[in-house]
């Protein structure tokens, strides 16, 4: 590290504080880049991450979203620093490149070398890791970047009540039930919400209807009941993992129910990947084109590796439509899909949680601010349309970062694992980190690699 440029410490205002709810890849990415900036003597916010299950909990068995044994849908080379194109540290002394080099030391391949897995991974063709191994990487990276983690459950999100602060310094106040049984309060200038929320949602309270969490718990405890026909509601990666699991059981028919024309394969061509890797290209598209890309490449799609496993399966079918209700019929589940019904032995509700799951924890004062920022009703669409270049909700005071809802306005990779390094740039720029260029200048930056025509 001695050959990396380092800024001389100068008089700096107090660093802003950021609380991140959810210790997943996005939180680790922001923490890692902030750590890299501080290592080089550059300003960065103080970060505290809150998660009841610890780092990477949603990727482990018991987290509710997986049994940990299924493969990650995204290449692990798109790790917490990818695409290694930092722009917030200035460009006159190579400091941006120094930040990226520091991040490489916390990258996926460094993890493999450090845990003596690198040779195996290369010899086996660079496979996508199973979920539990991805969680191990996130935990390793969090430790390397010295993450401050609070093991607890946020029960209420309110506003900081310190009347001595000017309105421009309004901040957040979070009530937390800690894993050790105690309660505490955590305050910060800015809040970032990540993750899918709870995994126990199900369309009907019937013994034949499983939530995502209920399904994986039954699988892990070998208590999944025998079933001839199973319906999986949903067409995304959560549903894909469940279908992949079900083909290993003695099931005659597996029906995937989703409103899309078919179950598309998650696009992994160079043209689609470029939109994910460099969201600056996203600004050239109109709204209709953006939504078309997201619907075709991201939402309601199965990864190529899952689709390959299903190629030889004649037990999996697709039912087009939305399930409006599920009723008991003599111990079986009757699904209402449009104007028709389907009878199955078992239903797995894999639609995931509401994208606005976090609003249930907000007090009335915060909800009022949210309504004002959205200009009326708070819906996924109104929130998505108001996410700014820094991935924060425009017009919301205090600052509220919502990266999982930023795909439509700021680029599809922001909402998933496809450009975590770019995501961290945007968030930290919004908090004045590095040399603090405006988030708008990051979005409009024209420093794309030149292309050579052969």
C-alpha cells in the first residue's frame, strides 16, 4: 500500500453519519469504498449497518430466502468493487485508481486466494458460487473493511428530535431490538434501506400454501409434504431457485404462474451487460425503452444456468396470468387465475415482499415527509420516478437512499448486484465523500472508454 497516493490530512468538517439497514452486498460495497477512501486520507461518512441476521444473512440457510445451496445468478466477478471505475476521488493524482486498487484487495478473487479456493475455482471453469459461499465472501469483505455492525431488528423509523439542530441538519432516529434482548436507539444524518424485507408473505393462510421462508424451512428440515402437482407463483430468481429445488423431489408437475408472456432467460449478452455495468448509458433511453429492458432482462426472468437445468425437464410448465386468490378445496389448493381455476396439491408464493416493505416501520411524521416527497400517493412507481443520481429520494429531508428502487431512473444494475462499485460511488458522492463531485456530474460523465472499430 505504500506506493499508493495518499492525501495529506486537512481540516475537514465532521463526517456525516449513515445508517444502512441490511448487511447485504450493497451495504458491504458502500462500506468497502468508504474504507478505501479513508485509507487514502480522503473524507468519508461514518457508517453503521444494522441487520438481525448478520452479514449476508439472506444468502444463508435460515435467512428465509434460500437454503444456501443454490448458485448465485450473477457472476461473482461482479463483486463489491465492480466495475472498478471510481470517480469521486479526483483524477489529477491517480487517486481514483488507487481507490480501485484498494478495493481489489477486498474483491472476489482476493477472497478466494485468502481462503485457498482460487485454484479450485479456476480449474472448475469459474463457476458462480453457491449462496452460502457468497455470504462467506460478504462477511470476509465486511471484516476486511472494518464494518460496524449492529445485530438487531429495526422496529421503528423516526426523525431525530434534537431541536438544537437547524432544519437542514434533520436526521434519522431508529429504534432497535438487539439480538441480545436489549433495546437501543441509533441516530444518523442519512439512511439507506436495502434488501427484500421479510420472506414470510403468502397469498392465503392455508396449510397447502407456503411462503418463501416456509418452503425453505420445510426443505431444510425434510418436512416438505409429498405433492403430485405444485404451483410456484412468481417468475424471478426466487421462483427459479424454488423450481430448481422442486425438480429434485418426487413431483409430477410444476407450474410456474406469472403474468409475463413466457419465462425469459436472464439476458447475459454483451449489449445487455453494458447497460448494467455502465448505467450512464441508461440516460440515453426513454421511459418506454427503459421499462422494456427491465421487463425483458431483469424482472420475471430465470438465470441461464437454471434454464439449462430445465431443458430436459418435461415436468415444468408456465401458466400465464396473475393469481388473484387461493382457496381450499377438499384439502387441495384452488388457484384463481383470471377467469379460470387450477387445482394443485401445494402452492409456493415466490412473489417476494412488497417493494415498499420499509414503510411499515416508519412513524406518521416520516410517512408525511414521504408523501410530500412523492407529491401524493406513495407507490412503487412514484418512488421509482423520484430517485435521483445519488440513489436518494429527491425532495426527502433527511436523506433517504433507496438503491433497490433506483433501477428505472438510474440504471438496472443499481437495483441488483451488477454494478456495486458504481452504486457506492453514487451514494458516497451524495454524502460529500472523496472530493465530492455532484451526483449529477457522475451521471452525466462522458468518460466512457473509447471504442475501436476493427
